C-alpha cells in the first residue's frame, strides 16, 4: 500500500496561530510515521494566500527547521478555494493521499489518523464531519442548516456539516483537478468525483488564535457561489415569479374594470406607487440573478489562471528526499 501523505494547509494572515499549527500537525505526522502508517517522506504543505502579515516568513522559517514542512507562496491573494486547489495540484505528483485542513485548528487534527485508517480500508474520499454545532452562534447554526436544506432541495449533493477538512486519494485528487471551472465550490465538486467515500466525525473547536477570515459578507458570497455554480433553479424561480406577477396584474386589471363599470372609482396614488415599487423590485432582483450567471460565464470564458505561484519549496524537498 502506498503511504505518502501530504497535508495541505491554506493560510491567510495566520501568523498568530501558525506556530501551534506546525506543532500539532508535525506531532500527528511523526506519530503516523512511527506507527508505519505513512511514509517518512510525508509533508505538511502550507499555502500562503497573499498574506499581509508575517505568515510567509514563518513558513520559510519552519521549512528550514522541519524536514516535514514545505510552502507555496502566491503572487497575490487568490482566495481560500484556490489555495486548496494549488496545494493539491503541487502535492498530487508525489502523494498517495492528500488531506486538506484550515490553519486555525478548529478542525480536530486527531481525526487525521482515522482518515488514514479509512484510506487503508479502501476509501478514496474521507469527509471530516462535525458531530455538533455547539461552538457556533445561534444565527450561524440556523443559517447553516437552512443552506444545506436549500442545496439539497436544489439537487446539489453536499455532505452536511462537512467543510474543507477531508482526505482524497491520488486518483480522487486527479479527478477533482480535471474540473476546469474558475468559480470554485469544492464542497459541491468533491462529491461529483465519485469513488468510494466514508465519514469521520469529530468535535469542532474554538479558533485557537487570530480572527476568522470568513465574516458574514464572505459567507453570504460563498453560499451564493455554491448555489449559482451548481443549480439554475434561481433562473426558474424568476420565470415563476414573472408568471405570478402577470396573474396578479390580470386580477388587478379585472378588479379595476369592475370598479369602473360599477362607478366605484377611488382616486389615489397608494396602489399605483405600490405596484411600481413591487414590479421595479422584482425586475432588479431578476436582473441581478441573471447577471450573476452571466458574470460567471464571463470569468470562465477568459480562461485566466486560477493562481500564480511565486515560490514553492515542496517539489525540491520531495526530490531530495527520494
């Protein structure tokens, strides 16, 4: 059985948590190597996503201090999903299995050995799944449940309570990398890869240090990306809304004619203004939804690179190690 593992860790302004992240992940790697579960060539690959603090300086430092640590530096910020994809695209050449995990240590690193066990049982995809949402606020918990429910109704196959903490075999990673879209929503893309999958449950922790890189605005944008990348249901909704508006207009027209025939004409601006505002709002929402899809087409057809790598130490370390 092939045993080389690479743990891909996207980083954006993570200087406060990075020392503890390196410590915990390197301990996990050493334990797995000692138990002969993974190869001694296994690595932790940090992807610096255009950080503005000293994240890359720390990664460079740890690359020299630890044989198991390597780094990728983007030329600028390309986003969390692209950082994950970059790490996988570099690591897949030398890795038999790849685990992705965020740097904030909210995902329990002790689930990694369980994921490796599932890999040896024949699973190509192993999802890290939260066993509860007790650490979330009430608002975040309810909106997350609503999002998963909506995506399920739209026909998108997501694994509930699973983020970007997962293990992929080499062939599963190659299949994922063959997806060429620029608008990335990996949580929805991974299930499309297929292959035999399993789940490992863990308790999510509070962030060890630093601030969350996903405030409400980014979470909303991320959710909209997920919906519009995998479903055209919003466009169907526009059609239904248009039909409903026409029906309401016909009813209003009939009512107006009846009132005129019977002589009960009420003059005033209230109903007229309400109608104008209602129709104007419907039109703006409809144009915005259609524009979202057109915008995605616009970004896709340009075929610009998903990311540019300025520096990368992983390949040299793997070649020297071999």
